[in-house]
């Protein structure tokens, strides 16, 4: 019954989900897509961490370095979907230590310009692969 409801919802609104994949960001480490496009106009992006797409390793132990790689990964997925960072309207930033907020915020400013996306930032207990942001 659930799959019929999902199929109906997609067909009712004339939309099909299309997975977005790029080698410019780490491959998913679970059953999810790097991004999913709906109707060719809206793209939902999965979270990224500061992992190098080629080696599969975290780029550094430094939060700024991880934030820079995380946002580079995000930018690569956005580009693979045919967009740019200026198309992003909402971001959620997860930190393992709110004391890192200023450093991450500085790097964040390198990737976005006005009008900035709406954003929420909060601390979590842990992130995949020991990521800091």
C-alpha cells in the first residue's frame, strides 16, 4: 500500500525524482543519493562532510579545512545538478563543538554571497567518519 501511495503522489504532481551523482564528492556511505532533483527545478542535497572524494579520507583534523572540503563537495554536487551556490536557499550546519562556529562561519563566507541562504547551525554529539563539521 505504501509504494502505491508514493507512486500516486509522484504521478499526481507530474514529478519524477532523479538522482544526482558526481565523482567530485564522496560517494554515499549508505542507501541515499548525493542529491535528488524533482521536476527539474528543485534539488534536495544530502549532507556532506570534509572527506576527499578520491581517497575517502578526511582532509584534515582542522575544522576550517574540513569545512572548506565539505563546502567544496557540496558545490560539486550542486554543479552536477546544473546549479550554483547562489541557487541554495537553505543550509543546515552541524558542528561537533559550537566553539568551532566562528571558524566554520568564516569558511562559509568564502562560498556564499548576498543574498545568503537561510541557515541553522547547531551542535551534535558526533558526525560520520569523525567529521568536525
